[in-house]
C-alpha cells in the first residue's frame, strides 16, 4: 500500500482550514481560513482527473475566488462607510460560497463533473465554515424570506436525469434549511447537519459502489431484495417521510421556526419540500417494483454491508431522542 | 405490544401462507373476546388508550387483513416473506394509529401507513399505469401532511396534545381548522380530492384495494372525529361548507358511477360516495351523526372489500374487469350470482345490512342539522340504490361473452371469503348495543 502523501497533506489542510475559520476571533483570519480551504480542495477535486472534473474545478474556483474577494472588500470597508448596514454586504458573498442565493445553479453543474466523494465534500464539508460565519451576523427577516423564495430553484431537479444533479438540487434545498437552522440555534444546526451529511454519505456511497449515474440505470438493475429495501428507505428518509430519520430534521426545524414566530418562512419551506418530493419519488419508483426488466449482462454485486444502515434509517426516529438530547 | 413486535421478526420466517392467515384470524377472535361493552374512553395510560370507536376499527383491521390472505391466494408463491412482513407491519401500524393517545404519535403512524400501501401497489400491481397512480396517491397524501404537523406543533405550545381532549379551544382560527381537517378529508376522500382513489384502486392488486377500502379510509374518519373536538368553535361556523360540498359531490359521483365500464372504478366511486356520508355524519356534530358514521364506516369496510373480492374473482376468470366482458355471469356462475346479489344489496343498504342502520342514523342527524337537506339526501339514496343495481344487473344478466376458451369454476375458498365478508355485515345488527 502506497501512501499518497499529497492527498494526506491536502486533506489535513482542508480540515484545519475549516477549523481555522470557525474558531477564529477576527474576520480577517476567518477569511484566511476560507482561502486556505479553497486552495486545499482544488487538488482534492482533481485526484481522479478528467476534462469534466477540471471544468468543474475551474467553475468552483472562479465562483469561490470572486466571493472571497468580495468578502475581503466588504470586510475592509466595514469600518469606514457601511457601518451597520454592512451585515448584508458580508452575508452576500458567504451565501455565494454556500451556493445559495445569487448563483445557486453553480453547484449542480459542478457536481456533474466530479466523482462521488468529491461531490459529497462539496455538499457537506465545504458548507460548515460559511454557515458558521453567517451565524455571527444579524440577518434581516426580509432577506431570509427572499432567500427561501429563491431557493425554489431546486424545482429544476424535476427536469434532471443525472443522480448527482438531483442530489445537488436537494442540497440547495437542504442548505436553505441549514441556514435557517443556524440562524435560530447552533445545536439545531449541528443535529440537522449531522443527519443530512449521514444520509448524503450513504446515498453517494451506494451510488458510487454500484456505479449509478443516471436515474434510468436504476430501472434495469438486477438488484437484490435487501438492497432495494435499503435504497427505498434511504430515499424516503431524504424525502423526510415520518418514520425515517430525515423527518427529524424537518421536525426540529419546523418546531424552532414556530417558536420564533416565523410562520411565513415555515410555509415557504414546507412548500419547497413538497416540490422536492416529486423528483425524490421519481428516484424511488424503481426500488419499489418486485418485478422489472433487467440486463442479463449486469454483474451482481455480492457485497452488502448496508443492511445495518437500513435499520438505522428506519428505527432511528425513535432512538434519536437518546442520541441528541 | 411485545408480542406484536416479536411478530415482525417472526413474520420473516413464516414459510406457510395459512399459518400467517390463522394468526390474524385468531388475533381477531382474541380481540373479540376482550371487547369492552362500554362506550366511552377506557384503558387510558400514558401512551395508549382507546374508546369503542378505535377498538372496533382495529378489529375491522385484523379481520380485513386475515381476509386479504384468503383473497390473494395467487400471490402465495411470490415474495411470501415480504408479503407477510408487510401485513404484520400493517397490523402494528393500525395498532399504534388507533390506540395512540398523543396526536403527534398518531400523525407519525398515520403517515407510515402510506409506505406499505405504496409498496403493495407498486410491487404487486399489474399495469404500467401504477406509476401514475402511486404518484397521485403520494402527492395527495403528502401535500397536507406537513401543514397539519406544523399546526400540531403550534398547538403544542398551549395544549398538551391529548387525543381524548374533553374541552374545546377558543383561540383557533380558520387556518387551523383547514389544515387540521384537510389531511383527513383527503384521506377519506372528500369530493374534489378524490381523484387518487379510483386510480389507486384500479392499479392496486386485490390485497391493496381491500386494505385501502377496508381500513385506510377509516383512518381518515378516525382522525376527523378526534380533530372535531379540538376545533369545536370553528366547526359551528364553517362546517356547512364541507357538508354542502359533500352532498353535491355525492350526487355528482353517484351519477358518475353510471357511466363506468370498469368494475373496480365503479366500486371505488361508490366508496367515495359512502365516505361522503361519513364526513357529513361527523360534521353535523350530533350524537346520531357520530354513531351513524361509525356504523357506516364499519359496514362499508366489509361491504366494499367484499365487492372488490368479487370483482377480483371475475378478473381471475375473465382476465378483465370490463363490464362489457363480465356480463351474463348468471348463466355460468349461478351461485356466485347469489353472492353478487347479497353484496350489492348490502351496498345499496338493504335490510338487515349494517349500512342501512348507518344511513338511517345519518338521515336523522342531517334532519336535525337542517330541515330541507334530507330531500337531497333521499335523492342520493335513490341514486346509490340505482348504481348498485346497475352493477348487479349488468354483470349478471344479458348475453354471455362467448370468446372464452375455458371455464374455471369458483373455489370453495372464494365462497368462504365472500361468506366471511357478508355474514358479519348482516348479522352484526344483533349486537347493535356495541355501537350506540
């Protein structure tokens, strides 16, 4: 076994840059952390290099570099002439880094080129530091409403066939949820984030192992029974149907939004999740069939280590009480 | 409870069809011997409690599940363990739904209910159209679910969410009323929100449609009954809207029944009409209405699932559910024709079927509520009579369809199945004191 030293170095840099930006005491070192984060993730995205991954990396770099320069400008100007209103100006580039408000569609087109695990990093790990930085600022309620409205973009997932794009669309929706969560309560956000990244990890791991890139690939697989059940439960969980763990995220968020009297935003969020249901159901269709067509030449995978996760998904709502509180 | 949970794991190892069937059958009798002869809430603990309503509905559920096993004998060799697993899951879900004390727990299990039904429709369905049917079912069910849940959480600030609430709340507004009711009204289904039901029935296998008609729709009624206590004040102002919508919808849908050519769609629309009656009974907010709805729900659960069984028996023989092919059956299956008559007559609430008592009770409740609505109600009763007659006459009489290559006679198990639908439906009036 050969140790890939550059890989180790960049991963350590990635983790430490995130830690640096979330534990810094002043805005400039937070900004430094973000920059280090950017420079350490770019090689990671390209470990399995292809034309598509290079294109995705380029897009990612441009968006992030633009956002961080904007952030720097607004940070420097904060003390001079923007005074109290400067909060919004700082939030904007951070939202851009989260791929939330101004350019939410950067993420799906990037995800298309990347391999699974790099995509997972983009959807989960890269969102920690901007989210924590946002939580230090005061946010206007109108802005919250606007951004929740704009994240309606995730309805574009209806039109997609690519699994990764669909996951990216759901990530846009969920990062809106995460953003709302961190505005309300840090503990709430950490729970939300852990559950979301766990589900995403399972999903992407399965898609990677079985080499599923498009929805219609699910249709013709001769998958075994437990895999089907597992996959179905996972999709229902990401959907947020009640018995699964994914429902817990919604439960916590809705409850906290109600306690803070943010009714309109709550309704917006509910409508969003119903819109997103459409494309999740499209994914789960093929898992529900007992009888379907399949290709004879398809190799059967013998490894099935995911049955444990099925259990976790299905019963965790009842045990989550013990885990989180 | 522990027995129930251990049964899940047991169910994966049952290799025999009849063993599972017998389990549900004896479970029903176990429930029957423990029946409380008492009309109000009882056995209330911290998490679970019951009243007569929930106990009867759960009994109906176990009965229907045991009959599901008899009805779908042709699935015996396909995914047996999966099927057993689903049925046990159904049993447990009904247990939690009907016996939970807490609204949030009730909501969670109410929503879990959707998943096994979807699995039944997709897994054992026949046609490609089950894509669309399942999609409709899913979206209709989910759409009002989260608003309902957020209303519950909002109530939780002020009220402990106890299902057997003895007092009503004054501070609830129109939106609460709408969102708390709609999730159940869609499940019932209310007119204008009923499109999913015929679609789901057509695509579902016999086990799916028996469970849908037999118990799933009753969950909606159960929910409405408990919500009405919460939103009592708003009810008094706004119920007229839903009642008149139901009356109009029942008339329209019973007319729609007359130009259906598919047996299952006809039965599905007739069950929408019956459920409209149930909604009216609950929304009139009087005792007659409550008992009438309870009785009608019980009767309809047995009657419509029996009719679905009959349509499935014909489907297995003729490979079609079309009324144009299933005609003149009295020439070849005279004894089955007798059962068609019995179940159709129960559907048109012929004495001594249980539906008759329910409809009489509902008539009285509607007369108490408003003077002249019962004229419309009579019209609807005539239409219900006529479409049941239409169903019976067009399948049994007329020319026989001669393109059949072979004839399969009716098995004794199928007669047994129909017998076990019809006998409780028509003899239960002898123990009427259970219901009122």
